[in-house]
């Protein structure tokens, strides 16, 4: 599903964000990416989203080398990836329904498809009663559920979650992780960058640790570990 081969990323200012990363993530896996601030987690995500290109190496997604992808093909590639961020990034003047529908409109889905798919995904994340509410009327957990629904509405094969529980209390974070785990059990590959030690330790999923741009640990059913 995802393969990094000898990937190095050096920014224009000389900062080496990733150094010779070799990594394979199988179809349907759930993988945590952990490490201190500056370890390279955000750079890895940006590379996967084709926001930046590596200085060296190749990145394959579904056997396609995205480092050689033409610019015109990037929007089509991104249709297969759902993304959830720590800060929700919802459109404040659109309702929950409209925020989720907007993700389908961008992909030029038909109105019929939108009317069918949006209520289904809102029901899946437990937000059907809040469909007509605006983001400002929602709790933090409800806003993140909306963000999740938006990420999932186009049926992506990969879900990238960048600190999705960072702004949430422990109980709400647990609810969000139950949804993400359910999504994974339905076949979606999940890649989650996080500092949340309790979540990582409790879920017993694969844990990859980055330290100063290098991959220092890769453990099946691992625990949160940061290089000293």
C-alpha cells in the first residue's frame, strides 16, 4: 500500500528532516508514527500528500511512484486519501452537512451521490442529529467527528490523522479513537501521527518511532517510545 525507499528530505535552509527512511505499510494496517517535535512526522505526512517532494528516494502508494507523478494528476491521487488534523479546519459558515458535502462537491460528485453518502457517513460518526448545526455550535469532539466524516465521505483507501486528539480531553479522545479504529476494521489503512502516549500504549498497534529524521524503532503491537 505505502512504501518509502531510501527517502531523504532536506529543506532549502539545510535542515535534514528525514534521513534515508525505508518503510512499508501494508493494506489495511493501523500504524502510529511517534517522535518528539521536529522528529520528521509532519514531513513524512507532507510527502505522502504530495505537498513536497523528497530530496532523494522514492515513495510508492498502491505501486505508483508518486515522486514521479505529474502535477495534473495530484488532485486525482489525493481523492484516495482522507486527512484529519488537530485543528479541525472546518468552514465556519457551513453546517455540518455542508462541510461534509463540500468534500464531495470538490470531487464533482453528483447531487444524488451527495444526498446518499453524506447522511450515511454522519450516521457512522454519530452526528446525524447535528447535521444542521454550525461548527461554532459544536463541542470539540463533535467538530473532530465532523472532520472525520469529511475525510471519509469519499471512501478513501488511506486515512492520515495528524494529532487528531491533540485538542480533546481524554474521554473525547477515546471516542474519536474508537471511530478511527472502526474505520480501520472496515479496511481503511490508517496512519496516525501523535504525541498521545496513553492512546498508543492502550491500542497495541504497530508503532514507528522517528528521531531527528531517522527511523529508530518499528514495533508490532508496540508502545510509545521516544529516543532520549
